[in-house]
């Protein structure tokens, strides 16, 4: 068993977002059972085949404990993202006011594609107590929905283009038929009048 700090010291290429997701899911289960994690930092998050917290206790003030746990875990992982390629920074005990003042500056220095800037801002700036695992699931569902809508839009556009093309073809054919009828109308009319006159002439003379 080793601490998160020890694990990250030699696993520079690990997926921090995945580790954060695992711990967030475990924290959610802990809270669902009326418990909380009294101390969250890089020394009390441990790895033994998977990641977990080394201590949990019964919560006597669940709303406050839940919010503190979510914020503390977020601060640990901001420090972890900030530590990519450098020595490890544990921001779990950093004063909230200081962190809020410097969060934008900190985020701008982190270039990791998996850095969940929106999540950290929602938890630390806006005070939301949503779990990172829920945030990722919502993001995934939203992405799948957008992809689905985009796919439907493509199909819709393709369909409308098909019918538009068909409409143009049909209109062109109709216009040709009308032009042909107009072209024949006067010759046929004159021929009909001539035939009627000829029939009348024959009738009166015979």
C-alpha cells in the first residue's frame, strides 16, 4: 500500500481524471451510507490495486461534511494536475480564499486535456456539491445526446436535400409538359376549327 503522493511520484503519465473519478465514486458511496472522510490529502488517499481513502467516520453534520469532502478532493486534484512534470503540490490545506483568488491563474497554467476546469470552478467558485463522477456522466450523456442530435440533423439535411432535388426534378418535368402542351395548343385549335368548318360545308352542300 502506498499514498497518492508516492504513487504520483513515479507515475507521471497516469490518468489523473480516471483516478479522480474512482475516488469520487467511492466518496459518493461513503456519503450515501451516512459516513464521511475526516481527512483528505495526498497522504490519506492510498493505492492498493485501486485507490481509496484510509479512514472514514460517521457524519454528524452531513451537509457540511459532504461539501467539505468534495471541495477537499477537488483541491487535492488541482494540485495533482498542477504537479504534472514537476514536484508534487498538495493544495488540500490551502486556504479557500487564496485558492479562489488564484484559481484562474492556476487553471491557465495547466495544459492537460483532461483537466476539468468547469468542474473545479463549479465546486470551488460556485459552491456546488456535485460529485466529479456525476459531472463526467452528465458530460458523457450530453456529448452522446449532441452526437445523436448531430447525426439526426445530418440525416434530416440529407433527406431534405433528397426531396428538394426530387422536387426540382418533378417541377422541371411539369414545366416541360406545360410548354409542350402550349406549343401544340394553337395548331390543334386551328386544325379543329378547320375540320368543323369542313364538316359544316359538306353538310350544307349535300
